[in-house]
């Protein structure tokens, strides 16, 4: 089994913004090496006749069709607004200029 070098583990840790102890570095050298070995095994599989998929199980859209339907008028919507201006909701400013 090929272990990752200490430098490779530290590089991955810096990309993930992780501070690792010496013990964690050694453990991750072993664990990440095992993961990479498993990927080597997967790369050896013949996937020539395997259809491409985005999900393991077949998925269907469970949403209703997107169709325009009648809705409230602007006046009805704004009738409950505590403050409005020119047909729009008026809200307190939260960002500085």
C-alpha cells in the first residue's frame, strides 16, 4: 500500500484549512493511502457497457407542472403592508451606502 507523503497530507490539510497534530498527520497518511488504493481497484473495473447515470435509483419529477394560475392583485397584496411606496413594499435599509 502506498502511503501519502507528509507533504501531501499537509497540502490537503491546508486546502481544507485544517490544523493537524503529528498523530493526525500519520493517521491520515495511512487512511488517505487506503482510500487511494481502493480507487485504484475501482479504476481496474470494466465499465465499457455500463450506462451513465446521475443517480443510483431512477428518479422522477414529483412536482406539479409549472402553469400560470390566477393570483392576488397588487392592491390586495399591498393592503396589509405596513409601509409601501409606488406599488412596492417599503422596508428598512439594512446596508450602508
